[in-house]
């Protein structure tokens, strides 16, 4: 590397060869978190339903279309989500006491357009989360919403379930 300072040139040699480190004698954990970060305090529930695929979207979604009854598809998906919550998945999320120690502080329903799901689907998912993890009394429960997918009665029904925050994207404006 060459640097110029005033009229004077200085050259510095930089060794770019790889560094060899022998770690075979060290016991290095693959993944270890401090005890305080081991508990689950949030849940994200992906609800992939949309009326159409938007040109900017690269999320995994299920296009339901503008018309037609999609209740069966949504109910089948909710059945699978509830089953996954109750059985705890696998690996580090498998049912165990460490994961059940504290209630959830936040729940986020994202997607897709999660607000397409009927209120009963949210009821079933929230009930499964409550049974599996517990939901803290002052928890934040957020739902991504498209203004074209709800009315005042649906908002009241969602609020009764405990959904207390709406996220409305700028694409909705």
C-alpha cells in the first residue's frame, strides 16, 4: 500500500495471507446464549393469504383471488399452525420446561394479508399460544391489516380477542 504525505511517498507492506488458527484443542460451543436470552418472549405467526401477488412482494403467500370461498384453505392452514404450536415443533423449540417458563410479551400476525383470516382463526391461534406459552396481560398483539379486509365489527371482535395493535403498510394508502 502506498500513501502520499505532502511530497513524500511512504510504502507499507500488508500481509494478506490467511491466518491459520488451531482450534482443535479448544472446546467451542456452537451456539450458546446467556440465560436471560434463552426464553421465548415473542411469537410471529405467518398468515400467507393474499387476494393477489403484489409486484414488490417476495414473501411466501397463497393467492386466494378476489372471489370464491377460501374458508376451507384458511381453516386447514390454521389447523396446521395450531398443531405446530401445541406440539412445539422440533429441535430447540420442542416442548420443554425452559420454553414454558414465561408468557409471551408480543405476538405478531404477519403475512401476506393476515387480516383476510376470519376472526375465528385468530381466536384458535391465540388460544393455542395461550395454552402453550401463556400470553402476558399487557402483551402487544399486532395484526398486519389491509383496510379493504375489515369493517368496524371485525375490528371490535379482534380487540375482544386481545389484538391491540394494527400495522397498516404504506401500500394500503
